[in-house]
């Protein structure tokens, strides 16, 4: 990689194995999008005001750039085609590509995140995985903090060839994210039922699953009654509070898994790129208990989360736990984030029969029924 020292953390070589070059290239890129993201953050830390925000915003965007910046320059295209890059930042990134700076090891807040270009190179090595993908099991709509309606999300998913999606809006305890209560969820269920009936009339092989992202307390308790939740198709449970504590949190995870209302443990670690490192736990014990209970743990594929990451997924593989993919989309276009989950699972060597998103809808719902028992 020339003079650049790749930002690696822990078993970072797993991420390095996701080639950052176009598969048809014979020469390596001078610098990858992931390395550009790290340079943008480091420069942003030296700036103030709007410049600081611009560098940080561009760093986040770099993970979902559809093409490598270096390839754009080789093709005499403008870097301003890339989200988050204006004329000023274009000059900065161009200079880095011409003369790549040395990079120190990445801060733990930024370790083990894949870019979209890396992910798609990984998936290209296992194209059958994309064909096996039946649906997306986490997304948000205008009922809570999303920007698209239920129909918008369904239409986007149909366009991606899915057979189902789960609408997992936040529940009432998470007011900051527009969490909704039982009355609102019942109204949403009517909307979903009507939409599913329309799909059946039109002969469209697609189903919207009634679900929630249940807000869990640090003791593993949900904010909706189990009797109500059992009327939904599937329930994802996630922690959204006390996510910066440094003490071991194994007990809260075990409590969440033993909550009879929950079938999937969402974004388990609770990390966010360059913001929060997430919680610590005895992950072998957590994943083993999930496997014993027949429940699943999630790869939240939102580009700023990517939680679980490849390292934790390798532990999950050893314990034999089921894996769920969720884009955590808050807008229809964000369904593309699911590529990051596919790639992480491939890199970790997760067996295909452990991935619940590969199940047809009827088999998925049969699994939910068994997990509830």
C-alpha cells in the first residue's frame, strides 16, 4: 500500500483481507476509502467549527461511497461525486491520494468497520449469498424516527428482490427516537395488514412482518407487555441506555436473552463509529446462552454500527448461535447497508444454515414460534 500503514485493530487483518481494489485491477490502490475515512477523522480533530463537522461528516460518508475514490481519480472524474465531498475536501483527498500519509493504528472507536466497496468485493467472492437473502429484519419508518413510510420501505425491498421485511420501529420507552406505544402499533398493524392484502391481490410474493425494536432496560426488561408482543410476527430487543459503562455487562445480556418476549438481540455491543466503543461482556457465554435458547443475535448493518463485527462473529460461530441481518434503515435507500452484514458474515465464516434471513417467510415464522416456546 505504498507508504500507508493500514489502520488495524485486534485481528484487523480480517478486514484487510476484504480487498479494497477493483477485482479487475492489477495494481493496488494508493489509498482505500477506509483509510481516507481515518485521515478525515484525524484532520477533523485538528479543525474547529463547520470545518470540523465537514471532515467528520465526510468520514462517515466514506464507508458508503459506492466506488473507491482512487478509481474515480484514475477515470478523471470529480471526487465531488462522492457524498460528503465538496470542492475543498476534494482537493484535500486528492492530495492524500497523490502522496498517501502514514497512518497510526486506528483508535478503538473506529476499528473493524468495513466500507461498502470492501463489502461488495467480499460478496463478489460468494455471489450465491446475495441470492439466498430473503429479507431484512430491522428498519424504521415515519411511525418512529424513520424518513420513509411502511410502503416506501416495502417498495425499496421489493426492488432489491426480497420476499419480506420486518418493520421494527422503536417502542414507547425510547421517546428521543419517537418510540410508539401499543395503540400506535395496533394502528400500524392495520396499515401493514392492508398492504400485505394488496400484495396478495396483485400476485406480489412479498410480505411485511409486524415487528418492533423493543427498548430493553439494563436489566433486560422490555417496555411493552409480552401478551401484546406475542401478537407480532417477530420481536427484536435492543439496549439503548447505559451504553458507556466500563464494567462487564454479561448479566444484562443473559437477562435480555431470557426475556420470553424477545427472539433477536439487536446491535449487541451498542457501538457507534467514532462515538461510542460499546459494552463489554463474556461474549462466548452470551452467544452460547442464545444458542441454548434457540434465539438469534444481530449484525446491525447500519454503516456507523456494524455490530456485531467480524471478530465477535467468529466467537458467535464457535458457539453455534443463529445470526440475523438488519440494515437498521431509517430511509429506503439505506437498505443497501445490508451488504455490510453479508460481507461480515462471509468473512467470519458463518454457516449459511445459521442465518435466519436465508429462511423463507414461513420457515422464519416457524423459528419464531419455537424461540417463543
